[in-house]
C-alpha cells in the first residue's frame, strides 16, 4: 500500500473508534475502560497517520508516549496542550485485562474532546482536513 493510502486508512480507522466512543458515551452503563480503549485506539491511529505522512516508520505497539518521542526525535512538534494522550496508553494494554483503579478520576467526556483535538491537529498536518 502506498503512503497516502496508509495515511487515509489510518484516519478512517480512527474515525471508527471515535464513532464507537461517541456512541458509547451516551450509555452510563458502559465502563470507562471501554471508552478509554476507543479513545486510545483513535489517537494511536491518528498519531501513526501523522508519522506515516511524515515518512517516519512507527512501531506496532500501543504506547502513545513512544509515538510522541519518535515524532520529537524526527523534529515534529506536538502541542503541549495535548500531551495528556500518553495517559491513555494503559487503556490499550493494562486496562483491557485489569480494572481501572478506583481512585482514577477520569472525565468520560474529556476523552472525546481529546480525540477531537488530536484529530484536528493531525488533519491539519496531513492536509486531510
């Protein structure tokens, strides 16, 4: 697959996770772990689309901090205001099998806002807005 096709695919796949997150948010019975998983997945795919668009190979893992370090090492700037994305990495790994700590104070709706902000940033960088 060519680079522009991969970028478009990753963005389309991130939209699927964002749509799931948006739909599930309205149901108070859906656990935060599930919402966090879809937020993490959407952001992971967006970051990988950004890296791919920039010609940077990325690892096949779920560590958002590692993706951001890779971007920084290649002189790409990510807004400091969005650095909270790294807090979502456990939702793709740890919280898929373990419980979210009871003291975790997570605003469920802020997950969607963060995804939307990352999407806006990535689309502006990949010229896909």
